[in-house]
C-alpha cells in the first residue's frame, strides 16, 4: 500500500525516470566495482522516487511478502491480470490496492501481473526497473537503518 501511494505521489509530481541521464552519469546499467558511488548518485538523481522506481518497489514488496509466507517456490507466479488501460493513474492504483492485495498466492500473483501490465501501459520496462532498484538496494543499510521491517 505504501509503495502504491508513493507511485501516486510520483505521478502527481510528474516524476518519471530519466534513463538517458542515468546512463550518462552511471555509464553502465548495473554498478561496476570501484564505480559504485557514481552509479548510486546517477540512480538517486534520475530514477529514485519516480513512478518507475515505486512500481518496481510494489513488485519487490509483493515478492518479499510471498517469499516470507510461501518460501522460494515461485512457479505459481505466471498468470494473466485483469488490467484495464481505461482508468486514470489513481483509479488504477485504487483497483490494485482494493481488489488485489491479499495474503494468498493467487492475489499476490494477480497483483504482480497487474502491476506489470500497468507499467507496460505506461511504457515502463518493469523488469529493468526492478533490477535497477535491487542493485541500488544492495548499497542501502539492512532495513534502511532503524526500520522494524
């Protein structure tokens, strides 16, 4: 829910990832040994807290929750979603949070598929942004410092 709200806020502010600027600053799509600070700075300035970044966080959180509840078996993930492009950004976010998010495998699976289709409708490579966010997260403190979870 918090990540979906952050995506709405990013959309309201018009914050979209600047992949070209990121690549100019980072020089590589994934951080290279010895150049981590440059990569982190480029990510922070061009991708962090954007719609793309927050939608990636939604999926990362769903997968984290799934792993905590159901373990590492992910074969159940492949499923079509019930995404409809006819809704506004906020309406799409509401549908995701009000109808999809639940604790069972079906709801988690459907939510991930829905976010993927939502991102695709916005021209976002969700897989790329998940990889970028996970690379960025490896440089952050465990649980971001003092958070319980």
